């Protein structure tokens, strides 16, 4: 019995490793969080469809500093249903996000919870929904919201598989967010350095024309900025263009 359990645990671990590898590949091949989440939702929907035996769709909702929004989905219908739940402010996805545990709406025709949302789901041909949270950090969270056209297909095994997938996906999503944040910081730094570069060039031109120090040149540039009611770098760009012609001044980095 113990050998059998060990074999099953090894197989599960292998699948989790493969899933994580595929999710990392997904992140590497996309350029923004929206694309990552669309791909993640499609991946989750395909995995759950295989487990449940019926077509399952999935949407991904992110929460950061108490602000919640549906960002991605495996289908337009999944995204729409998730956004409706956010608008109503009540449903399995929201409860999963708030509680940190999976929340199952097993049958929209008999479960007494969330009557408004159940009406919406029923009208859309959905008989069951499942919200599975993903931990992203102290002030962030996400949830996978699954939708099935048949009741009773989100079994204990299906929920367990979804939780395991969410743990793997959460790691990949944290990596994606970290990469996106790093890229944004790099772009901000590059923009700041470009601004600094054009200001330095303008100061150099003023120094050459007026035979003054760099501090004096910067003071003249700042006065021009104040008099024109324009930002300092805008005045600097105008000055550089007047002398060097229209061209984009950027900072250069060694590869």
C-alpha cells in the first residue's frame, strides 16, 4: 500500500513539475500580464475539462490593495460571467478570494446561495461554478473561476486537482508580476535617464554659447522653463532641436 501511495505521489509531483515548466514557458513567450492571464485561464480550463469530462471555461480575477478586476479568461463568456459577479459583489469567486479557500457552487438549481448570480449563470447555460484562490503576496491575490455546463462535475478529485494547479500557477504568476514590475521600473529609469541626457546636452550648448558654468547654464534653462510655463526637459529638447535638428535623444547602455 505504501509503495502504491509513493508511486502516485511521484506521478503527481512529475505532473506538477511539468505544469510549472509549461507555465514558465507561457510567461517567457508573452509580453504583458493580460496575455499571461489569458493563457493561464486557457491552460486551467483545458486541465479541468480533462478532469470533469465536460467543456469547462475559466476566468482569472486579480486583487491588489482591495481593488478587484477580472483580467483574463479562456472565453468571452467566462470573462463576462466573472465581471458580472464582481459587479454584483457576491459569488463563489469573491468568497474564495476573501476566504482563501476553494468555494463550490455545485448546482445553480438547488444551492440557495447567491440567488442573483445563480440566475445569471443559469441564463448563460452554466450549472456549476468553482472559485479557487491563488496566493500572490500580502496585498495581492487572485482566483481561478471555473464554469461548467453540467452540475456535479466538480468532484472532490476535480477540486483537489484545481487546488494543486492553483498552487503551481500562483508561483508562475508571481514570477510574471515580478518580471512585469521589473520591466516597468527599467522603462521608468530609462525615461528618467533620457530626460537627464537632453537636459545635460542643452546645458552644454548654453555653456558654449554664453561661456558660463554648468550651474549658470542650468539656472538659465530653469528660468526659461518657468517663463514659458513648460517642463524643463521640454525646453531642453526644443533647444537641442534648434541646434542639432529634430532627433530623439536617448541614453545609451553597454550590452
